[in-house]
C-alpha cells in the first residue's frame, strides 16, 4: 500500500508542484504523473501517500474517509519526470520558474553556456526584447540617438 506510515508535510502546494487535475488540463501539461492524497493542516498540508495512478489515490482517499470520518482529503498530481532538455519551455510557460532564473542569470552575466543549445534561439529573442524594453536602453525621441548603455543589435 503506498500510503505513508507517517504523513509527510508540505507548506505550499505550488512549491511542491502538487497540481489539480483541472489546472493540468487547462494548461495542457503532459505527464506522466503520480498522485498524492493530502489533508489541509494548520500551516500547510499533510501528505498521506503517493500513488502510481489516480484510481489508487481515489481508492485510498475513500478508505481514509471511512477510517477517520473526515471528508477533507483531496488529490493532486505531481509530475514524475523533469522537462527534457530538448523541450524548449521558455519564461512564459507555467513551469518555467527555473528556466526564467537561468535565463536571467545568463542575461546578467553574459554567459550563454548556462542555456541549453536547444533554448538559445528563444533565449536570444527573449534577451533582446527584455533589454529593448528597459528604460535605460530605449532610444530617445530626438533622431534615434543612442543612450548610454544601449546595446546595438
């Protein structure tokens, strides 16, 4: 039985990447997934167990409800594999917090080796638009003269 002997704990569903099935469907996130049964606690969530299928998770949720009498248990899905390196996500994707941090680091340091080769064209496009939109890099209205610090590309 995949139920934990002692419940685990997570303080944030977002940080743990425990997603609702509706959110996954709305955002077109691809699996595979495993499923967790959770219970809200005072300062976070008790993680009761992790299951290979939604059916197993729902079955154990039913057993928990019968055993404890509380109906507050709920399910979330967790993605079981990282995004493949060849998949270009970019900073606009819902899962891109790490990508955006890496892209920002590469932009601030000028070190493109931080970016996987498959992401370089997307990164360069993002970097150009990011720099262009900074007030200190915008062209002045008078004849398009370059401001101090403008990158000419």
